[in-house]
């Protein structure tokens, strides 16, 4: 079942036709791709690197285990998996511009032979059932139109005993953080986007998309509804981000 059965969905704080969201998101990431990694450092003051290290550790890389890195963008999670001793990784994203940056990084650090690149919609993966041990999605689920479909596809491609993990911005659990977080998101980020990437609007959308994303408990319920078991939530930095985990049992 879709997370939104109507013909409309959110694009930040705007309501748009469901069919329109995917090309609009693609345009955002086409715009930000060249400066995406630099902007991630500036937006999070570098903390995203710590979150991703924790996330990769929870993926438990091991030789022979295959990873599908959904909405993997420029490849941070795939490269962390490979550096940690994981088996082959599939770096998948709907946006070819982002994957091109990931491909260049893989060539530059000598990882291209261990990495497959896949331009694909996470809602409709061109992959067989039960083909990977791990599925990861980091800061990508909120940009998908049908999040329930993404979770169902993740479960479908997991082998029994495989694990799905999602790293995403979430709801701060410490009240004192809220005004600081809002000021940073809606005042500082668009200005950084304008100054560094020449695109304030895309970073305003990214801030809005965080606020419209399901909170920790709602997303945990979505994982369970997709058929994933032993669902857990780990808050990071007071809930500014969270890691959701579920297993195909």
C-alpha cells in the first residue's frame, strides 16, 4: 500500500501531483551534484561524517556480503562499506549526475572494480528477489515519492537474514534544539546554498523535506508494515538524525 494513496504528494511544503515529484527532485540533485559533498560538510558542520561512520558500522561489512546502496548519490556509504571489508556494492541512484560524481570518486580511489553503478528508481528496482545481504539508504528516503514502495522493494531484494538500514534526518528529541535547528535550516542553509552552489531554492526544499518526513515512530511502523522484523531506532545527535533498522526474517 502506498504511503499516500491520493494523486498528490509533498515537495517540501508544497503539494504537487505525484507524477511531478520525481522530476522535480531530479532537478534539485542535478543542480546540487557538483557541490553536494562540500555542502553536506557545511550543512552539518561535518557531523554527517560521524553519522555515516556509525551507519556503516551497523551495516557490519564482511567479505562475500553484497550491499545495495539505495539513493546512494556520490557513494559515501558504498565506499565506507568497501573500506570496512564488505563484499561487492551496488551504488544505485535515480540521478545520473550524482552517480557520475560517485563513479569519478571510485576511479580516483581505486574502488571501481568493486562497485556496480545502477541508475534506477528505488520504488521499482531492476534486480532479482533475494540478491543482497544488506540494503542501505542514507538521506534519500525522504526524497522518494512512494516510501512504502521503496521499503517493500528493499525487503524483496534482501536475502533471508538480511538487514535494511535507513539513515535519515528526524525529529529532535531535545526541545532546546528546536529553535536553533529551525534557524539553521531555514535561514543559514539557503544562504549557504546560494553562496556555495548558486542555488538557494534547492537547499530550501531540502530543509522543508526534512520537516515533512515521518518521525521516528511513524517510520518504524512503516518498516514493520513492509514486512521487516526486529525493527529498532537509534537516535543520533539528540534525534536530529536517526538510524532505522529492520531484518528480513
